[in-house]
């Protein structure tokens, strides 16, 4: 252990190693603290400017509510349970749309990837339809399905369809063939091949698609709730705007951002757990 | 021709005939930390290199030969010890020490001409003088006709010639070559070895080349530094006897090759 | 099924058109037989006729032009700012520490969630729409530029060091060209968002809480839905998709010219 020539012999002992590790840990801690402090400069500056602007009454209270009021409103919404109620409605819609649209997308992508005629004759049409973003289909769906609950689910389902279709299709087409050859050489039975070779090789792609679908679905939901809904977090925000209660608008914007981030973060975590190997460079 | 070109400090401008390009390496050590392991790349390495010498450093991978070259280029610093070039300590990269990387590192968005010209960006001199120097170098490395080609249109050998021209452009008294021919096929390699010798004789620089090809080292060098790994140390310095061009069948050549191969194996 | 063993298939394009052709034929037949509900199921002929009418009186072409112009204006502002900020964050550790957390937090907010706030501040006119589009266009571009500048391979940076390039020269000759593929990808995404953001803003303002305001493809579609004009709705949807794809193609074509050394 004494090959560390640039250190004094005293330090090159076990306790020296420990001190070394402690120093590294301390360094990391300090780096984190610096990063957090730096990152807070801009938000705190904005907050200070905002408070000052309100105090000096640069803008009408209705147009720029004080940060304190936004904070209070946020807790009022929590205390009355209104926020949780609307959020639950929104999350229910996203999950329903994701299951329906994402499931269909998965089936479609896998069928196109596995069955060539379907890929040649059907998939171009589906892809062309998907080229028009969900937002564009909204007026069409509103005419077809009315403005009820079905509209929201269908729009989210349409949004979630494409990412999963593309992910499962590309996953199937781009997966490395060399493992098929391994399976063939080992004479694995069909079911084992699917379970051990094929499915794991396309899972990373599918999970990435799932994340994209959820993030897009959440954004589509906010929009459709803003346009036509009597419940949900988007509706709450629109209600705040119509009543000119911008404190509610501010609070809901923050919640929307936070929930969107949390959903993505949770999926990313589970993705890393499920397919952590794919995040490491494969030679 | 382009004599007015000089690096930013005109006081140390090398005149042809001056004795410059000497290197003193004193007790240099370096330890890298890879995750939780410490890798002892260099341990107490000392060397002195005379002006206009052609030096090769050979050794197994992990002997620290590339690390030593990166110190000389000023891209890394040793933990302990000093390195001086013409009496001055190295404080970061400098145009006075040209380097040619193994992976040529030509910028893919610049033509051959502009890649070479990039080395003259901070050098004193008019645009016309710089253009003349670039043209001279393109001629020297045999790339005439490919001035405006992009790197992806060149073969491996041509890319490496362009890279050598870029390293030579500011007339560095010291030229560092990091396995410059390592990625080339045998025929191209042999041809470029001859060209390297010509270039060295014409440009009058000190050359330090890292290689793992023993024959290449013997063909080109005045002295071959044999290094050993873990920790990286100088095993022996082999003087290569005989006039250039050297033939692989010369008894001196065979003896030197046997000596170095022996050192590398044990 | 991998590309190398795939035998060249002919007529893929025509085979792809088979299904849509059959669907349109079925649609026309259903209409001719009088099966469908007249209000919602317009005939293909009717869609073509409204397209011609829309171009003749300039309502469709005018709306498309207004949307395109607005999208481009917002995109230029937003992507320009994004390029500057992204590059700054990409090359300066201090700027990264200062702005990255804020930008990453704001990025999480769905673009259209800004509409209530922006409309309260700027009204429902052009200022609000352009601000929204620019805001949407900003993030992908900033991210692309940042990623590009941060991920320049160390080997190329070392070339800049050994050639003693100044900071400006390093930025111009090494970092920005190396970041170009990532910047172009950011620009493409950013244009896409700008196009959609424009449509969404127009639509939301043309519908919802303030009816029938504004112009552009979004307002055109909002009005078409209001009067249950399925032919116009379908036309609007078709145009939205077509122009979105055309914009994408333009950027991809441009990027091939701009970065010839990059393998696509």
C-alpha cells in the first residue's frame, strides 16, 4: 500500500486511505452544496424582484399576485382537498389513456415488426395519420366524440400510441442479431428465446417509448382540460384565469410542472432498475 | 520562404542553426486514480534529450510512454519532478512543441488546408506568408491536389500526413509523435517512415516518438528508450548504431532488435 | 430482416397507398349509398371543393400564411435566444451552475400551461402568441446547443490547446462546428414546437374563453368546429400535418448541406 510515492509515508497507511475517502466524500459534499447555492441564485433573484415589484405596485395585484399569496393559495388548495381532487381526476385520465393508447401502440409496433405484409400495407397509413399531432386532431375528435370524458381519453390514447408503436417497432428491428445466433447455437426452445433473448433486447426501447408517451400524454391532457373540461388540474388553472385569480394560475402551473417531472423521474428510476445494463456502454 | 513566421514570443524564435529543442526530464512521477484503484503510470523517470535528436520510446501498454508525451505537450502535469525544454519549464500546451496524435484529430469540418492553417492562427506573419507555409507543408507531406479535401475524403495515411503537416506548421523546435503510424497498414507505414526521416532532416526539429513497433523505432531513431510497465520506468536506453537509411538485414539492426525485444519480454 | 439481407422490394410506395385508396373509395361509396350521417360524414368530393373554395376566397391560404409567419417569427426569437443561452451554458461552468437548474425546472411546464398567465399579462394579441411560441422554441434549442457544446470530444479540445487557439478561435473553429449536429437537431425540434405552439395558441384563443378571436390555421379550425364544418376540419388537419412535415424536411435538407462531414 506504500506505492503512493507522492504522499508522506505516514499517510500511506489504512487510516490514510480512510482519510483519503473522507476527503473525497467531503469534496463531493462541498461540490453539491456549491451547485445548489449557485442554482438558487437565479430563482431567488427572480423571487426578490417579484416581491419588490409587488411591493412597489408596478403591476396591478390581479396581474401579478405576491409570491406570498401564491404560497398561501397553494396551501389553501391543499387544505380544502381541491388540488388533490383535481389532480386525481387528471392522473386517472392519463393512466386510462396511456393504457389504452400505449397498449394499442405496443401491439401495432410488434405486429408491424414481426409481420412484413402488415408493415408494407398498413403501417404507412398509420404513420401518416400520426404525422398530424394530437393537437390537430382535437377539433376532429370534438366533432366525432363530443366534449365528454371519451374525448380526453381518446386524445391521450392517440398521443401515447405513436411513441410506443415506434419504440417497439424500432426495438424489434434494431435489436442485435448476434444474440439470436447465440440462442440458435444453444438450441433454446421458442418460449425461452422470446423470454430470454428477444424480450429483454427490446425492453429498453419500449421503456424509453413509455417515458416519452407519458410525458406527451400529460401535456396533451393539460391542453384538453383547458379547452373543454369541468374537472382536472388544467380546468382548475383555466378557472383561475377566467376568475382573474392569478395566484391559482401560478400555483397550478407549478403543480403541473412538478407532477410532469415526478412522473418522468419515477419512470426513469424504474427503467434504470429494470434495464440498467442498457445504460452502460456495450462494446 | 516563410521565415517571418514565429510563435508569439519572438525572443525565443528558433533560428535555423541554433541549438534548440533540448529536453530535460528529471525524476518525473505520476499516479492516476481510476475509480478506487491507483495506477502508477510513471515512477521516477529521468531523461535528457539533445537538440535535433530523433528519439523513440517503446514499451508495453501501461508503461506510461503516452503519459510522458502528454507531459511534454503540456496537456497533463506530473505529480512530482520537472520537465524543461531549452531550460524553460513547461506551463501548458505551446506551438513550440508540435504534437501529432495517433488518431490524426483533423477537424472534420475543415479542409486539409484550413486544418493545417489552424496551427498558424496565433502565429505572427501576414496571410500570404501563412498561405505560403501551408502550401510548402502540403507539398512536403505529398498532399498536393488535396488542399480543399475534407478529412473524411482522405485515406488513413493521407490523414496522418495532414496531421503531421499541422504539427510542423509553426516550425516547432520539438515535435512529439504519439504512435503516429500506429493505425496504418504495413505498406503505408513503411513509406511514411521514410518520409518522416526526410521531414526531420529538412525541418531540423528534435523528434520524440512513441511507438510500439520496435523496427520502426530502430529505422528512425538515434536512441530508443525502452520502458517497462507497472510502475512505468525507463528500463534501458539503446543507442542505435549505423548510418541511415538502415536496412533490416544489417547485423547492427538485427542486434539492436534482439536487444530491445529481449528487454520487452522480460 | 436486417437491412443487409433484405432483398430490394419494388413498389413499396404504391403498396403503401393501397390502404388509403381503399378507405377513400369506401368512404365515397358509403356516401353515395347514403349510409352515413350527412352532418358529420362529408364526402371526399366536398373536402376537395372546400379546399378549392378556401383557396379561391383566400380563407385557407390566408390562415396558413398567418400561422407560418407567426411560427417563424416566434421560432427565430426563441431559437436565437436558445442558441445563445445554450452555448453560454455549454461552454461556461459558472453559467451552467447558475442557469441550468432554473431552465430544467421551467422546461417541465407544459407549453400551453403558460397561456393563462401570458394572456393575463400580454392580452390575447400578437405579443402573447409570439412570446408563447418563442418560449416553446427556446428550450429544445438551448438544450441542443448546450449538449453539443458540452459533449465536444476531449481530443478535439486538445487540438485547440496544442495549437494555442484563443477562446474565440476555439469556439469558432472547434466547439461550434463540433456541436453543429446537436444544434441542428435542437433547431429541428424547436421549429416543430414553434409550429405546434402557434397552432395551439391560435386554437385556444379562437375557442375556449374568448370565442372567434384571432386568425391563422388554429382559429380556422376552431371556427370550423364551432360550425360543425367537418370538411373544413379535415382540411385544416391535413394542412397542419403537411406543413409540419414540410418544415421538418426543410430543416433536415438544410442540415445535410450545413454539416456535410456528419454521417446521417
